[in-house]
C-alpha cells in the first residue's frame, strides 16, 4: 500500500510509493520531533534523536549510539558476557572461552549449555547449543510453566494471525465492526468455541494464508469449512441446492437401475462402501439394496466424481426426516464423496444457507471484477 495515497502498489517490491508524484511528496515530508528534547530527529522513522539515544554500555561502559532506545549493550559479546555472569549454570560457547566442538577419543563432542557439559554430536539434531535430553525434559517443563499464563495462547494466536494473514487483532475487530460482528453467510454473531476464520480466494493464496486482494471477509468456522469442502465453487453449490430441493419435492433424477445379477457382481468388485452390518444398522439397507437404489453410473450426486478418493462413499440422507447419523431408509438421497457430504452438513443441509453462500461468492466475484476493470 502506498504511504501517501493509500492505494495498492502496482508491483511487489521494496517501493513504498505507487509513482513519482507520491515519491516526491514522501521526500518533502517533515521529520519527526524528538520525544525527549523536542528537536528534529532528521528522520521520519525515529522518534528519538541521535543525541538522546547515545548512552553507555551496561557491561563495558563504552559510549555508543544504538539503533533503538531499548538496546543497552554495545555488542553481542557484551550481551552474552552479561548473561553468562548473571545466570548461574548457563554458559555461551565462543563468548566465555568454551569450545563448541571437541574431539575425545576420535569421537566429536558438542557443548550443551543446559547441562554445562559435552555430549555426543548425534544428540544435537535441531539445536546448536541444547541436546535432545534437555529439550525433552526441561523444555517441556518450562513450556508447561509458561503456558499457564492467560496471555500465552492468545499471543500465539495473534502471532499466527499476523504471519498468515498480515492482520493485527485491532484490524480484525475493525473488519468485524464493518460486518456488524456477524458471519457474512449465516449471519450468526457467536463464533462458538472456535475463533473467527479469515475467508479468502484460494486461487490467489494457498490455504492458511491470504493477502489484501483475495481476502473476502470473516466467517464462522462452519461456513468457512463448508465452503472449503465444496471447493468454493458456485456450480457445486447450485448443484447441492438442486439435489436437496428435488428430493424434498419428490423430483428424482432418472438413473439406470442395476439388475440383480449386475448388483451382485458389483458387491464383489466394489470396495469403496462401508460394511453391510454398518449400512444395515445406520441406514436400514444392505449393499445390494443400496447399489440397486443408486443405479449406474456410481458417482457423487453433487461434484459428479466417480471415485471417492481416499475415503469411502458416504450415504446421504435428508436430515429433516431423520436428524443425526441414522436413517430410516426412506430418506436416502444417494451417495456423495466425503467432502461434499461434509460440506452440506456443515452448512446445515439448508438450501437457504447454501443460496446465501452462493450470493456471498458472487458478490466477491463482482467486486474483484470491478476492481480489475478500474485498474
């Protein structure tokens, strides 16, 4: 984002301005005043001038000018020496005269700063100064002690939010305020036990990350996960609406029913269904009756895939008739792949909510198209 006109930068790079005119205005901006003495700092990034930042090193009393007013040591060596003398039992190699690696009897050893002794080099897989034993015992103990703080998990979530989406908690609150603190799809104002999810266009950024161009809004967990299972696709959502409404109005698709001999043959070759005992217990049908009901070809009713992937086929039924995971056998709509079945389940198996998700995606597509045409 340009620092002058606040518009999107044309290219990704180190430039802070969108063009020569904004760059000229940025150069003519006045510098900040020092918070201590009130004089000019000769820089727009520093809030304290050079004279006020000048101080003595806490270890060697040498006068130096730090980059920030929070730095109290003139070098890393003074910082390590101060820590090694103030913390008992902790020594830093290469700063207090300890060799990091030594060879004893033809075997290479490395210094562990936790145990204050040398261990085999094979005991240091990921860390430079800490062995596996110290990390597995003392590390877990220190982690458990720090995790008792009320701000520990919140700090981790805030850091992950900034690294993945570039947002701070205040910016998330500002976006939620624009949305009236509600989900853009289902309209709920309570996110439940899970935090609010940042929804974005997966054609731009990979899952788990987003940028300013592809960010659509903030959704509850169920709506965000349901859209992800249905591939953020408007045709797939429309097909799901058609399947649910057709069944409730007794409009069944014309499918070629498999004869009994063909169904028995499919029982032997098809390995993507649950066991006959589970089908009989949960859906009141067996494999032969299910294949005769589904007909040919065997495919997902929504996404039309003929392979369920790594998961087995899911038997879909109308939850308005039989809520929960069991069915009476009369409300079976057909078979779905695992993602489509999970997606419509998270969206409440409700055509109105699915239609709201379609409108949500269409509005973002129209907004993105208008922004592209404007550029």
